[in-house]
């Protein structure tokens, strides 16, 4: 049945509507005479719709007349009608042929490069290395030596464990596996000191192995030995060990913020307009006379490469300029405002630095002719010891 329907599509078929009181007789007569009707649906009690091959249409009309039925043509489908529709449109077929040839030609080049698998590594840096070694937009795929480029990328970066390049359609995908950053580990069988990582005042110290070199309340500098990697016994004498223990110190962090008494602040009005450009490889066409009608504005630029389907990019890029209208507002800060604002800004920066218990916060504000100087200090208790291998 499906083969017959496909054959009728190639040869052409007509969708008809039959109206009359003897529709069933019409259908039975068509079946007896070998006229194939399909997709038969009843619209009303005396009206049905069906599809019939072009070659059987005239005979179906004769049978309808015999049974006092009226046939109306709803539409015509199939290859013959498509050819008839477009046979006078030579320009269409020429453009279609040119488009097909262009797509085939463009498919032999690289029109997009993407990097996957990066978290800490900047993708732009990887693309730049690949570009320097022959993988770039517009490059003929047959001249891209992926193995050579992979080796060059790996040799140029110590933070990459594995890299691979896959060419799909007109898309080059650089897959990266980042190397794990492992801290320096001191072998438990080696000898080590515990040294200070920061300047501070010792608040507590405990040693499970090694000799304590500092005491509570003592001020230490970064790099000072806190617990030495040796011990001395009455009968054993001095011998070296892998020191082990915890040292906590009082650390003071300070952050200074300058808050002007008068400042001009930018605020968005809520008005937005968009402008567009289209870029063909390195040739750009702007669809605007001026970037924005606003007197003052901020612009965010975004772009999207055109692709026909998955991994088949074209050398066409749509660039969108989103303009946000802004107005300038004059703001005056008194001492209280400046203190609050300075504390907020300083605290946000200090919170990123500290790794311990904050035991005290102090704020000092100095007033000058044009600004307030807000100095915020945190006093923090935190662990400052780290192991350092003893070199003989």
C-alpha cells in the first residue's frame, strides 16, 4: 500500500471531495474497477474526502456522475505539479544550484573553532596557540595537521594533561583535560620543619613530633621555623624527624577605601535599543547609521555564528549591539554614608582573604577636603603552619 502511495506521489495525485447520497456505491464501483482511493475521511453524512491518482481521476469523475455525485478538486500534489510550478522559475533553480555548490565548497574549510573541557584555563589562549600553529578560521581542512597542533599545545602548557582535536563539518573542536594542581607533599619518611606562612602573633601551639621553637604571644615573620624537625633525648642525642603539629596565630588584615564626598554615578534609565551587523569572514556590513540614538549609553556586544545544521558553520556572523541608556546622577556622601559604604566595600574584599575566626573588627575614618579615608581592619585567628622539607 505504501509503495503504491509513493508511486502515486511521484506520478502525481489529486485530493478530491465527493458529495452525494450514493457515496458508498461510488466507492464500491471504484474498487471494482481498480481505482485506488486512499486517506478517505468523512466530513459530513453526504460528503467525504479522498486522494486519487492523476491517471484515475477522469474515470473517477465518470463514476461519480453515474451515481449522481459531485466531485470537487481540493488540491494537487506530487512531482509533476512541483515541476509545473517551478519550470518557469529558472532563476530559482540557478540560485539553488549555486547555493549547493557553495555549500559543498565551504564544507572543505574550517569556519568555527571551539574549546571544551576548560575550567581554569582561558579558552582564548588555547585558540591563539592553535592559530599560531595553523588551525585558524578559513583554513582548508586538508592542510590542518591535527597531531602536530596537539603536540604544540601540550608542549606550550604545563596545566594541560591531555588535548585532542576533532574536525566535524566546518567545526574544529579542541578538547582539553586540565592537569590537577597538586600541592607539594612532604614524604612522611623525610625530615621536615613546620614554618610560618604569614606574619602574626602566636596564640596557640601544639606539637606531636618535633621541637617547638616559639611560644605563645611571640611575634613571628613569614618563613620562621615554628616546629623544628628534630628532637633531642638524654640517651639518644639529637635526631631528625618529620615534624607534626598545629600553630595558630593572630593575624591583622587591613583594607583601605577612599569615598569621595561628591561623585557622579551612572544609572540605567530602562531604555534599550538593539543594532545589528553581519560579518562575512573579515568583511562587515553595519545595518545602522549610528550605533545608538541615546546621548549616553553602555553597549554590550554579542555575536552568533550562522550554521546550517549541527557542526556545519558558515563564514557568517551576526553581531548584536545592545545599548542601555544611562543618566548621570550626582551623589553627595556625608561621614555616616561614607563610613557605611567604605565598610561594605572593604569587608567584601577582606572576606575573600581570611581563612579563620574573626575576633575583632575596627573601622577608622579620616576626613579630607574631597574625600573620606575609610580603613577597616580584621583581627583573625588562623592556622599558619606548613611543612618544609629539611635540605642537608
